[in-house]
């Protein structure tokens, strides 16, 4: 079955590090206290998943995270009958568990999932807050505290993979982007342990590479990749090698484009 079946439960004291980009923490808190679902929009690797983990810990809620993919069906979220020791037993999926327990359910990259998933989300995202389970005949009312959070990357140029307005308009939306340079430097230094002065050129390079999005590159370099590069450097790897492994090779397989990217690297370092 997809999705972590053991929810993460962290207290506010050990909430994973998250540096706010704007007022997203306040918006999330307001949505949570008003039972509103939240949609996080933004490029991959810019901090959406970390943000949800941080907020779940801050609010003291268990968190079920499901990484959606094109084979993920409603049954993977809701549950199914399984054979156990010769008996057929019903096993809740992560969404059902979150609904019963009043937890946060985070559907990462929700547009990747099969179409039947959005049908399930509709009655959960209006004021009924119910989850009908056809297979068992149950109609679950979400426990207090249940919150649905989904993310998607509107940048993927695939017309079939956008959220339909009828789904999108059921969520409060928060837009994410790569953090501003001074914030990204702090994030990367904190995550990698590399001195902030040595992080600065990596962030400068990342922003130059992001400028190529749409021309030579499909996606700009993510904060995640900058953290990887800084981690390799903090471990003693030479800067050139680390940048190549973490910030150039993951972006493209095209040799000509790669050469162009190396020119940028040389210009920055
Ligand atoms: P997304 O879910 O948007 O694809 P993640 O939340 O997994 O991205 O972020 C990737 C990595 O970037 C995180 O593991 C973390 O190291 C770092 N990161 C990005 N933004 C932040 C932030 N604002 N605060 C803390 N860490 C961040």
C-alpha cells in the first residue's frame, strides 16, 4: 500500500527546521483552525514538504505523507480488503486513518495521481468533511483536527497534469518559490553545516541557473540540490566536483547544455 502507515508525530520542540519565506505559517495556522484544506503550489525542492512537516509538529498533529504517482488510485488512499491468515480483513489507507484520527494528510504532487483520487477529495474538502468508503458502506465524518494538504508543481508543462478548477477552488492556496537569496543562504548553511560565506557563491550560481529555466532547462536548480552541493563540500569534496555532481549533472543530459552550465560555474567561482 502506498503512503506511510506510521504517522510522523513530533512535538513542537523537535519540529524540523523551517525558515519561513513569507506569511505561509500564519496562513496555514488560520486554515487549520478553520478546517480549510490547503494547496501548496511551487517548484520541486523548494521546501513544501519540509513546511508541512514543520507545521504538523508545531500544531502537534500526526502527519501522513503520501507521495503521489501515476499509478496511485483512490483505494491506495482509502484502504482495501486484504487476506490475513486466511481471513479477509479491511485495512485503512493513510487518508482514512488521518480522517479517523484527526491527523494531517499530505498528498505530495497530487496531480500525478489517478483521476479517481480527486473524486474522493471533493466531499472531504467542503463543509461536510466526509469520506465515503464504498467498499465497507461507511461514511466517515472527519475527526476534529483532520486537515487535507496537497502540493503540486504548476511548472510542469503538461496540460493533462493541471488541477481542474473544480478541485483547485476547494483549497486555500499558498504559493512557494525558491527562497530569496539571503534566506536560501541561511537554509543551506543550516542544513549542510557549511559556513555561510562558502554557501553564498552556491546560491548565486543557483540563481543564475534558475535564469535559464524555459530556455535551456526545463526546471531550475532546487534548494534541495544546493543543500546537496553544500553538504558534499562540507564533507571535504572539492567545490568543482561537488557543483558538477549536485548542481549540473542533475539538470540535464545534453552535453552542449552542460558545457554552457560549466561556463556559468566558472564565472561564479
Ligand atoms: P518540495 O517538497 O518543495 O519538493 P522539500 O520540502 O523536500 O521540497 O525541500 C527540499 C529540501 O530543501 C529540504 O529537505 C530542506 O533541506 C531544504 N529547504 C528548502 N526550503 C527550506 C526552508 N524554507 N526551510 C528549511 N529547509 C528548506
